[in-house]
């Protein structure tokens, strides 16, 4: 496939069948001689009559020609023109139905509960009332009930092509001949001509010609939208956008609606979203990015390959100058959809999208210029505040670690609002958006100092520790969220229930008493009075404090609330987890030193529950004992509360056993009654047809609930149970989870990550544990899961799901486990087992290195740390292009992931790649520092990764074994060459914040606690 350049003629692959191009040319020629049809004379002919009349030169009009501009469409009786128009199907709805008819279900937009779809109305449309949140608020359920004709448009012509002509030309379509030719023979020339005349009639052809398009352009649009994956469709879009058609009237190569329709897809990966942002800036900034600058030639060939049927090449000239045709409304719809995908897969891109808003949604004025009309100012005020609200919604991946990107995007828009003349005010919706982000942000140094001064008793009033603390008044304890609430009141907005809930999480109750400042993600759903009590339960440090708050609400004789029970169950579950781990410090010694305030984990920083204080003077009084999870669940059932949604997922994923989790699922699920549990435990479920009752029931389970059940199975990898009463064999829960995942194939990534982490656990038994330790089979239990992990990752890629940092961490741990087991198998296993082990790790390292490059977004042919990344938005010449700069990395790996990757490279002795990785970390240290600073003990974990680099470069654990008399002196020469060691050492010492080259005591401590080939 030749490279596509915007300034030269380019070949574009088009769908053709037989002599279709000649038929198009003849119809296009006839269109110039045919006069405009008379609407009152339109009669619906048959397809045969259309074809015959077209060949004889007789004027005919197909059904697609009815909604012509200026037609007097009769209105339904009793409906005004305005109401009749509101009941029509939108062009987007018709195009969706056309794509469904040819099996392109990936182009369907998602349906979100409790959300107003801004794609169907202006941003200033009021949000639905709280009562409307009980159902899907989808305007498509209201519109589309009328058969009134629509005005002719490009989406309607494309929908007609997809419905009538595309199935005849695309032989790969599963819907081919289903309605067009049931005998299975190739369509006749007469039938093909009839369909062509129906789709590209005189009026449709004239409509296209007026806008600088023809039938071939319609085929290109269909070719783009029918891409199997979003990346394939976007690469086709880039290829087509680089082409120009020789016409007098200058028009854009690909109309805006095609790109906007691609953004409606259910799922777009981070890599595809990056392509979307590049194309969006190309449209807005009159640019044209070549395919060679954004992807490899192999990916281009994969995307532009059309199929086994006949292909023709059309030469298009590059005659047009780049020119943006997007109006402000289209830009608003585009950024709304880009923000939705950014929250799902790439939170760092929200900063770039906010720059897009500030530069191109400006009412047609430059910075510091006066707005033209008051209507323009009002429209921009509402849209900017709505954008602040959309940015405040939490990200799907790492919602708390992504908060800095949300904050930067919001601050950029607020600064732009202040630059207008007059400045755009922040309304109540905007203030609430800022409050949401500040509540989710990590505590600042001042807030952490105030949290350290709180007493252990309840309420946690300030307790002076030194004389310097006396001067710290209540203003010192005002958090950023509290300051935003104050500014909202000063602007004249009443706090309402949401303000009271936010005030409690910010550290102050409604009566002015202090609470625990709690990091949380506020829902956009308007809260109720019950949410105030739920916030009070969550804003506590210990389970006893939460239970006392729960009892205080019961004393007021208030009705039971699901939200309050949800908050209380969180406290009980994490209290049980704390007792099992036994790692929590006592409350009497939980205060940090002054030097550790920045990194100490304070109450409210997470969901962890702290232990009770030892002193009776500090303990809280309880009139009843703290209940267990089971007792509180029984009490909740007696109160008539049934868990749903996130509450149900919490109970399932943290159940004490698989049986308890199935009890929660089968009793009060949103998806069905009790038979669901037996279907999920059916051993032959994976072998059943997809239309079986059990498979259908499994598909009806919500993805979040299904992910919770998978997590439950993966928490008990060593459990055994019989699938049927008469079964003699046992099945591992991990194997069952693997079967369910391949059958369900969810698009929710945490479900895949749970299974990957379960397979990466050491000594996991995929068969009967009684036979796991026979001979050398125990080593295979640590090696064979790696192949299953590779199979899972490949299945994710087939679903257009990219691997995130959590999945990559599981891959590193799984490969490390396989490497250590293979080294042991070589020494003690039988020859048969050694033969099985050989070849398992042959391609493992190459696979992991490729996974890391795909994770961060580096080109697969690039050696890390040796070449610059091929980012078309970096190192731009002029200062104005700073808005166009995209984030350098798709995913920023944290210190935990980097440490695991360094261990694998060291175990497999790939020292050159280890050197390249250290250089890469230094190169992208600004991006990595953001993640390190947000993570608890991030600096300590990054230091551990640096220590691991020295340990594996020098094989330090072998020196310790020799000194202790348990090692082999002949192995002392192993390790990296002196040159590589010195280069890594110089690279580490070039960064002052890393603390220099690891000391000998750090190396010794790491070797004592680590897992190595000779000390396991």
C-alpha cells in the first residue's frame, strides 16, 4: 500500500462488484439531464420499473427521493408541524438502524443509566428531574414514532446505501442474500441496477453534487463506518481525508457527520482515541496528518484491506486547500463524545480536549475580545459550565490517580472563562463540578497537617501537639473542597443537599463539628437526605465510629436506607480485612513523624479502616456490639432492603466464600431469580450453544456484576467443588472463571484483570490439588498459567480491549513465576517434565516487551530510550501549536509496574533492555512523577525499583549465598557487563530525586525479602 500524502494523488480502495463503477458513472451522467422531480407527482414504482425506466431515460423517483428540500410533506392530523417534526426519526437513528441491518453492532452508541445524552440536544438543555433517573433517559425512545418524511441529508443517503446496496456488494456480510436473494445465487444485473437507481436516483445525485460529493464518496463513508475495529475505521478515515476530489466547489473530503458517528461507538481504545484527537485537531486547525506519522505500514495494510471480492482503484487529485467546516454546535458534540471516551480509557487526554474547547468554542471571538451578543455569552456560559461538569465525572481506569488530569482540565477552562469580555461566570453546576474534583483529590500538605492534629476521640477536634500548633485556627483546617463551597455560597447559590454531603466529606458536619476529611467520588445524581447519613458513616476512621453513626440514625426513627447500609457494609468488610492482614498499626501509635506527614496514609485517604484506640478515654461508647457482615445482612433483609448495583457488587466481590457470593447473586440480583447460580456453576456451560437458556441468562448479567463474580472466584483459587452431585472430578474456580470469561467476553476490563492476577498467583492449582505435588507436576502449575494469560490477552485484543497497567503487572508476575519454576524444573524434574518446560519461555520475553510498548504507546519498532517517539504533536515549531500537543504516553506505568518489569528483565538477563528501560524512565520522568506523587508511598516504591535494577545487574543475591556458605562460587561472574552497569549507574545518578545509586544496605535488605532462583 503506497503512503498517502495530502498534496499528491492517492489511490483509495473502494467496494465494487462486477461493473458497478460503470453503473455509477451512467447514473451520474443522467443526473445532469434530469430535472428536479415534482413531489406531487411521485409514485412509488417497483425496483424492476425503476431499472427499466432508468435505462430508457424516463424520469422516476425512488422512495429515497421523497424527503426533498422544499417538499410539502403532509402533517398528521391533530399534530402541529413542530410536534410532527419532534416525532420523526433523526438521521442518526436511521443510520444506526441501517448499520444494524448489516451486522455492524459495534457502531451502536452505549446507553447509560441515570444520564442525559447531550448528543441529542444543546448543552443548556435542563437535566431531567430526579424521578426520571429511574429509567433510561434516551430521547430515541421518544422520537422516531412518526412516519413523516425527513429532509434529505447526507446521513439519510448513506443509510439508504447501507440498507439497499451494501449487502449486495459485500460478500462477507452475514446478512448477504438474506432478503435480497434467498436462492444463494449472485445478484443479477437487473437487480443490481434497480438497487443502484433506488439509492443514487436523480435527486440524491443532485443533492450530493451540490455539496461536492458523488456516489463514490458515499461508498467511502460506508467503507469507513463498517470498519471492524475503531482503529481500522480511523485509519480508513485518515486515508480518505488525505484525498481530494477535483471539483469546482471546494468542500471537505469527509463530512463531519462521519467522524462524529465514529465517536458514538461503544468502546474506543486509548490508541484509537489518540487517533481521534489527531483527526479532530486536523479538522479544526486545517491540517492533514499522514498515515506514516501515526502508525506502521503493517497496520495501514490491515486497515485498508477490504475483502476477497473484486477491488477497483480510484485516482483522486489533491486540489483542495485544507479548510475547517465544523460549526460550533458540531464542535460541542465532538468534544462531549471525546470526553466520554477519555474518561473511559485515557484520562490524560482530557487536558488536550479542554484546550480544544477553549480555542474553538469561543463565539467567534479571540482572547480578550468583547462578545458580540448577550445570547452568545449565555450560550458559552452554559456550555463551559457543562464542560466542567463532564470533566468532573470520574474516570473508569484509576479514578483517584486520574484526578490531577481532571483538575488541570478544569483549571484551564476556568482561566479561559476569565479571559472573555465580559468574563463568563461559574454557575451552580460549575461550582459543583469543581467541588467533585476537589473531594477526589489527594490531601495537600496543609490538609495533612490538619489531619495529624485531630484527636483520637470523637468528634475529632483539634489537639495541639506543640506550641506552634496553637496559632493554627479553623481556617487552617479549611480544605479546598470547603473553600469551593464557600465561593459557591458567596456567588448566591444555596448549597442544597449536595452541598451538605460535600461539606461532610470535606471535614465538617452540618452542625459545625469536625469529621474525617474523606477522599470520595460524588455521584452526579442529585443526593437525597439519606445520602447525608451515608456520608457521615463513611467519614469515620474506625468501624465503631461508623456503627455509632448508624445507630444514631436509627434512634431518629428514620426509614431504612440502602445507601446507609451500603456505607456500613463497606466499613465492616474492610474491618474484617484489616483483622485478617494484621498490618494496621495501633491507633495510639498511628501518628506520623513530622518528616513523614507528606507520605503517611491518613484516615480518609482510602477505604481502609483504622483500629480502635486503646485508651478508654478516647474510645467511643456503643450501646450494642459491632455486628458481623452476616448478622447485618440478615437485619437488612428484615428491613426490606435488597442490595442492587454497586452495593450488590461489593457484597459479591468481598463475600467470605463462593457459596455466600452465590447467595447474594441468586437472592436479590437485578438480572434474574435463583436459577442463575446453577447456570454459572455448570461445567458444560462453555460447550453449550450461544442461544441456550444458560448462555442467554449469562449474557443478561450486567458486566459489573459479572466482574464481581469473577473476582469472587479468583479470590479462592485453591477451592474445590463438584459441578454435579454425580461428578467424580473437581474443577478449580479459576478454571471456571476462565470458561465464563471466554463465553461472556465482557468489555469491562476489571473482570479480565481479576483473572490475570489469579493466574499470576504462585502455586495455583488448575487441576485437582491432590495430584499437584506428584513428581515434577508442581512446577508445571507455575508455568502453564502463563499460556492461559497470553490467551486471555489475545482475546482482549480481539475485543478491541487494550491492556492497562494492572493487567501488565499481572503479566510480569505471571512470567516471573514461570521463570522461577522453570529454573527449578531444570534441576529436579524428570526428563519428561523438562521437555514440557522447554519452549514455554521461548517467546515470553518478546511478548512482554511488546506488551509494554503497546501499553505506553511506543511504536513497536522503536527501541526504548534510543529513539524519539513518533508523536506528530511533539516538537511543534510555533508557540500557537502548544494547544495541539497530546500526552506522550497512553498509560503511565506506576512504580509497582516498573519494579515488576525490571525483575522479569533481570531474571531473564536481558540487560540491554534493562538499560533502555532506565533511560526511558528518566526521559518520561515528569509524567511518571505525577503517578508517583499520587500513589501512597510512591517514592519508596520507585526507590525499590531502582534497588532491584542494581541487584539484578550484579546478581547480588548470589554473593550473599556464597558469603553464607550456601551458594556456588562459580556463579560469581554472572551478571551484566561492567559497561552496562556503569551506564545504568550514571543514568540513575543523573536524577537527584532518586537518591543516587543504591547503597549496600539497601541491596542486602532487598535480597533478604525478594524471591530469586536460588533462595525460594
